[in-house]
C-alpha cells in the first residue's frame, strides 16, 4: 500500500486522478489542458512524471493506439486502500 499512499500524497497527482475520474480515457495533452484550465500551472513534463508515479502505484493503466497513449483510471488499488482504511477504522470503533 505504500506506493499508493505515496502517490496520493501529492496535490498534483490528486488533481490528475480527479480529472481522470471525471472523464476517463484521456491523452497526456488533454490532461495538461484540463489541469491548466482549472488553474494548475504544471508543465507537460511534470504531468508525465506524475503519471509515471500513478502508473507505478497501480492507479492508472495506459493503452496505446498508434502513436497515441490513452490514460485510464484503474480503481483497483484505490478500492484496496479504502478497504485497508475501513479496517483500521473498524478496529478503532468501540
């Protein structure tokens, strides 16, 4: 779970996940434009780096169509993280 929580610990990566959650299946260019339009000053290179961290944590999957790479939110690890947190909360609740 450590890579997941580390990936979720950055505001830029959270913004990327929100963008993909609101409209899945986006290219790097689309993600950059959407983030900039929402007031984030972030370069394409920074977005690419954050996408790599999210992918390595299992939060994104990528598919390629010709020269275009499409980014997809993969909720599997988020579901596992939520289950882990729910387990902790249940242990603390009397």
